[in-house]
């Protein structure tokens, strides 16, 4: 069994990430087979830690999306996520994870935002997550606790920190039709970011994200 780790950065965060990446990776307390750092529209810089550097250029976007079954020409998504320069523009929040999933050859992969790390755990949450994915096929994604409640299943999705069966996730339909906003639901950009696409797929197919108990706690530092 192999398990990889991937994180990502854009130009404004690359120097911050270079300072903390070893701590963030080591916080998971797991001996990953490969570690990927996906650069999105950045200038390459010296190799930090022990990572495989993967650069995504602007003209790579549509190929990454289309090769994973997502139509890159989506005026609705462009409108609701406010265009290329917006913080939550949908393409920026899809290509990183998709590139990591395709570059990896591992059985499982942890996908983690650069400003998220594991704060507390009695043992590696990765091992706990693999057990759950192997024993319960209704679970598509496992995440450490965000501190909101105890261990539970949900169809609310976040791409901040997640463990997945790589091939299984790559096999889902990432481009289901948008069927409207939920009352009191997530921000409107969510539905076209990768997390929202996974969430919509889970809802349609009676699948879930499993949130571990608070003893397996991650922290979103927002730098």
C-alpha cells in the first residue's frame, strides 16, 4: 500500500510555504511515499524540503480540467466565482488537486491546503482514515476534525484536508449539472470549486465524508 501527500501554492504564498512545509508534512506523522508541491502560476524557486515540484501554467488549466471530465467553458461557473482574478475563481480551486491526483501513482493520497496542518492526534490520522475507507464503501473522503463536533458522516465537503482512495476519486463525475443553491448553504463559489463538485457527487450517490473525532484535529491557520 502506498500513500502520497500533496499541497499547493500560488505566487503570493510560495515563500511562506517554503518556511513551513516540512512542519506541515511532518504534522501528519506518516511516512508518505511521495510529497508533491503543486505550483500554480508561480515562478519556480529552490526545492524546499523533499518535495516533487509540479508547476501549472495558465495554459495548462483547460487540459487538466477536460482530461478529468470537466468542461472548461462554463459561463455560469465564471459568473458565480467572479472571474480569473477573484480569490475563489473555480478553475484555480480545481486544477491543483486534479493535477496532484494525476501525478501520483499511490493507492491513497492526502490533499491539504498549504495553510492547514494537524494540531493534535494520538497517532496518525492517516492510518485511521485508511481503515475507514477500506471498511466502509459509503465513505468517499476522510478528514481530520475541524473542531465543530465529534466523529460523524456528512455530505458537506471541504478541500482543506482530505484523504482519498486516489483511483476511486478520479473515477467520479466532477461535472454534474448545477441544480441550485441550498438555503443557508455554503458560499456560492463552493458549487464549482472541486470541494463542491465532490459534495454534489456525494449527494447524488449517497456517499459521505467522514470527519474524525476531535482527538484528530487539524488547524486552518490562514497564514
